[in-house]
C-alpha cells in the first residue's frame, strides 16, 4: 500500500510558477501531471541506507530571488577561484536565478546551445519535449523523480549538433548563497551523432548553512558515436537533504566518461546510472568523496549494458572521517544479448576515524554467457607500511598521511579538465581531511 | 667524518627476541657488508635502525654522531642522515615518483630553502640517466606496478637524490638479474666518498663482486659472530657457513626465524 504524501506545493501553485516563467502550456501540464504522480509514488530505496526519516519534501521556499552577475568581477571570491576569466563557454546560476551566460560565437554559429533550463523550455520546446525525462530518467521512477519534474527551478541545457566537436570545456557553476534556497536543478546534455563535448559543473556554497532541499536530475544523452566527458565537483554546505541523480544514456559506439568529486557536506543519496544501450558503447565512471561530520551518504553506481562489446568501468574511492556513514553500492549489470561485454568495478574506502563507517558492496549481475567481468573492494585504514616507507625518507607523519590520501583521491582530481576546478577539488580535499 | 654506532642491540618482534646483542660501528667512507644464512636477523637489524613500528628494541643503543637514534621518530632518523633501501618498498598510488622525491628532499631542508624545480628536474634527469631508468618512470606512481628490478633501482635513485650520511641496503641484490645488479652497484659505488657510509645486508656473495666492502661481518642467531675483510666473503663463497658454525659451536636447532 502506498501512503499519499502531502507535498509542499499544490498543482495550482506549480501551474502558477510555470506561467510566471512563461513556460509553454505543454510544460505546465507536464509539471502538473508529475506532481500528481509524486503524491502516490514510493520513495526510492537506496540499498543499505534507510531514508524513511529523511525530509525530501518540505522546504522553506520553492524559489528565492537573487540578482544576476553583471560581470565576472561581481563573483564571490570562492567562485572566482574556479572560473577561468578566459573561459569561453560558461553558465553561472545563483541559487535559482540564471546569473551569467557566455558562449563563444563560434559555437553558436555551429548550432551549439548552452542555456539555462527555463529559457530552454521556452525557446527550444521541441528539443526539450524530445529529451527532457524521456530517454535517460523517467518521471515516474519514484517519488523524487516525479517531484523533481514538477518543481524544476533551475539547471542548464547543453545541445551539441551532429558532427560538432566542442574543443573547450563547457563550465557550469551553481552558486548557493542563500540558506533558504532549494535546488531542483535539471541538467540536460544532448550530444548528437559523432559530436563531442566536455562538460564540467561545480556546486559551491558561500554560506555555511542550508535549510532547503537538493533534488537534482542530470541526463546525459550520447547518440551514436558521440563522446561526452562529464566532470563535477559538488561542494555544498551542511544542512541540505540531497538527492543527486546523474544518469547517462549511450547509444551505438558512444562514450560517456564521468569524473565526480562528491564533497558536499549534507546527507546525500547519490544515484549514478549509465545505460550502455548501443553496441560498442563505453563508460568510464570515476568518483571520489570525503565524508565528514555526522553525514550520511549513499553512492549507488550502476552501469547497465545491453550493447554487444560494451565496456563499463566503475572506480570509487572514499575517505571517511569523524562519524560519517557511507554505503558504496557498485553494480555492473550485463543484460541478455550483451555478448562480449566487459564490466569492471573497484570500490575502496579509507577510514580515518574509529566512528566512521564505510561499506563497499560490489554486485555483478550477468544475464549473458559470453562476457567478462570483475570487481575489487576494500575497506581499511591508511596502511602503516606506506607511512613507514614515506617517513623513512624524512617525510613527517602528517605529510605522509596527506600524500597517501591525496594519492588515493587522485584518479578524479587528475581527470578534471578545468584547472580551476581541479585546484578547487584539491583544496576541498585538503580542508576536509585535515 | 660521521659515525653510526650500534651497541648491544636487542630487538624483539611480537615478543620473540631476534637480535641478541649486536655491536657494530660504521664510519663514513666505509662500506660494511653483513652476510649470513636466512633468518639470522640481518633484515631485523636494518629495520630496527630505521625504526620500523613492528620491531621493539628491548636493550642497547644506536648513536649517529652521538645522537640517540632510538629516541627519534622514523622521519627524524631520515633527517638525521639515515636511509634504508628496503627489501619490499611500498607502492603508493596517486603519488608520482617525482613529487615524492621532491617532498623527501625538501623535508630535509629548511622552510624557504626548498630545492628549485629546475635544479631538481636537472638532477633527477641526470641520476635517472645514470641508473638507466626511462624518463617516464619519474611520472609513474611511486613503485606502483614496478617490477622487482625497477623497485630496487628506484630505491637507489632515492638514495642518490636524498644523499644520506649512511645508507643501509637491505638485500638490494636479491632477485636482480645481472644487468640490473650492475646498474644498482654502479649507483652505490658512485655514492662512496668521505661523506657517505654504507651497510649492505646480503644473502649472496655475488653482490660483493661489484661492490668491494671494506669490512665483512657474519651474522648468526641474532649476533655478529665473525668480522673480517673482503677475504672473509671469499672464504664464505668457497666454503659456506658450516665452518663458522663448527668453529663457534653453533647449532641450527635454535636458529631464529625472521620476518621480511
């Protein structure tokens, strides 16, 4: 039996919000319909984390008003640090407000779209209708996807036409500077046939407190032979209840690679699924995290492989300190028909304190005979033999520990293509493990 | 001249006594070799001097130029001038060989007096070239995926870059093919001078064909039982250890066991 949940907004309020933003009638209907579904649908059930007491429904305000940035000079220092002034393609959102957009003329001429999601809903209704929660994530998967669809209040749309190769990375920064704000961001990246794009997003809090919700859905759609590299550093403050869903859909010969630095201080359910639908499609998923304080974290990473000769790689490294509790679920699923597919995964958790917890839970689901698969998982402390070795060269214990931890988290740091973002992640790690 | 002085050293591991009173004095500009059958405490001596956490010193002293080494943390021993080329170097993912070496060199220098990047790179290139190591090894993660021979070369590379006062080499020759052994020996011989003393622990006399020691010591049952010059090593090579056992009345039954 499902229990109907009283949601924070009514259908009328959602329709009013849609109208206020000049959205087409079809999108208002989409929202209203999603909200009705959200009432009845069940919450997701992340394996080994009980979220029944988590508040994913109520928030202080659906949207907060923020001023746009007239120029990059107005950015807070913490944001300036991650944004390269020369960055050709940049979108900055401040709480729920599209605050700055820059896209090179060259890309515009080629038909590349980089715009906030509200503008996309208005000006690119055909593409939005085609891809928005139709291919990668479905509205009715569970209560949180439906709630997200009803309440989307930010995000970005990136569209790369056929055969277009975007040379410079596209940078997106979501700034959180109002404790009342909730982020229902929708990120939609569509790479048409034989296109290529690198997208890097940063979530950054400049306030120390959050009272709202995070319910983010990200869809990456790589059509035949397209290549998408997706980098992210999540660095939101404590106090949110967060659901971060990042999903990939790869068609024939397509590639979706992920490099995620998941450093948000709030309790968070991370759901990362990549569907390798087409033959020869590949995904290389890498994430690192540092859990601190009393936060609860669930990282569920799934690569589903229908494609023949597809290749799914999962690498997850986590450092847990204080009394942080974390679950690392890794699932490689080769579907019937996915002959010659390969699924590999590795989860490693480094515990820095007695009270911290980290469980690595590797799962391989194989519905086809002619495949290869493997997994490795470990949970442990910093190896005393490593510390001894480093110290025997004159390096202090603190510095030796720092080197080992940074080395452990290097796989993602080294894979981030924007220097400022890479540096920021290094600094966040430095601060968190100290 | 600097002196490393080991006095009546007794060492236990997991409550079992391995070293039962080792006495040894090494000066700079000297190369000492410690030989002996497996499981007699040779590697324990090396690890105890460096301060491996598993080894407990129950009696005796180690002085480096009068400073009590046993009171120092592992990193302080290194900064005081000791270096141990390990038998089983750790692998550390995510830390490049070059970054690690620079940290190690700078750890021994004062803040504000760090080695310049240019100088470091120049010296690293030169030393790697000397040890016939491919350039890309500088950017590989520390010992990760290195072959046995590559790890040993990397230990010598570190010693040459860090320039300790005393180098202790724990079975630097085991498992090396002859080409690698020649290169490793070349590195050690290059270090020999007035500012450097060396203690080589080996199981095989072959190493001493490439590095001529000034002193040879034989260790059995946790003690140094015989000392001499190069001729002692040659006699061991020709006749094995049995004659020493007979001479000193040592029986194998109570041979100590030793880890790594």
